[in-house]
C-alpha cells in the first residue's frame, strides 16, 4: 500500500462524533501545530476557510497523536460545512469566474509579450520593436489591472459570504459556537505548553481574526493591509 493510500485510510478512520456530544481535548499536540490549528479554527468562525490538507497530510504521515486523529473527523466535518457555504452564495461563483478571466487575460498577454521582446533584443530584430514595446506596456497594464481586480473581487466575495451568513446565522450557529470553544481550549493548552517549557509569549505571537477570547492580549489590531489581530497568549 503506498503512502497516499495509507494517508487516506488513516484519515477515514477519524470518524465523526455528533457535534453536541463531542469534547475537544488537545492533549499531546505540540506548540507549533497548536498555534497553526488555532489560527485555522479562529479563521473559520468568520468564513476564512483555510485549506485543511496540511492537517490530513500530517495525519497520513503519522505526525499527530492518535488522540487528535480520533477527534479530527468531527472537527473536519464542522469546518467543511462552513467552507461549503461560499460557493452556494448568490453572486460568488460569477465573481470568481470574472476574477479568473481577468487573471487569464493578464497572464496571456504577458506570455505573448515577453518572447517578442526577447526576439527583438536578443536577435536584433528591429522590425519587431514597434510591436513588442507597446505589447509589453499593454501586458504590464493588464497585469496591474488583474492584480487590482483580483483584490477587489476577493473583497466582494468575502462580503457576499459574510452578509449571507449574517442573514442566515441559523445555518452555522452551532458549528461556530463549538469552534469558539475549541479555540478557547487551545488557548489554554498553548498557555500551559509555554509555561511548562519556559517559552516567552512575546516570541509566540499568533494571528487571530476574533478577539473575544479569555487569556489573550491584543498586540496589533487590523488596519491597512493587515486583516487580522496579532495576539499574545497570557501564561
């Protein structure tokens, strides 16, 4: 059996317990993974749906304690339900398609312009200059437009999903409530790990998207290009 098959088999073993009967216990999780998991869980509370593949990979490679593997099925099911909302929200799919089209146009123009410029200057084909230079400028312009529209569409999609969830909170209220509990438990676990290993909280700052937890101290708030809090876990 190859490594991928083993990983899939181990992941499937992480069967799901009904959410209201589930109790998360992060015992034996190390500090680094606990910090990453905390950011992921906290992000899902506001529909910032990170790729969970890195956790599945660690499970498949046997890098995580069995106690967590047995819990992951339930946790993953709750997170997947939140992630599945996005594509179903009216307007999201159309916005993502437009974003992809703009990115394709920008990359296609750059792919055409670069070889023409190379031929112009490497092989001294002066007759290509009137074509290559304007095309290169157009390509750069299109790439800039693509970058700007990509950021705009990302923001638009995020707000579409946010507004939809806020108007239909009953869909995910139970999952959000439990995820907040898991984050709080992880905060306590991380605090305990740092205390036992004499780690300095100031050197273990964590990215949060919510600040409504006990046992944290906000160091930086969202602003400018930063969309998250920078938080210190108190010990």
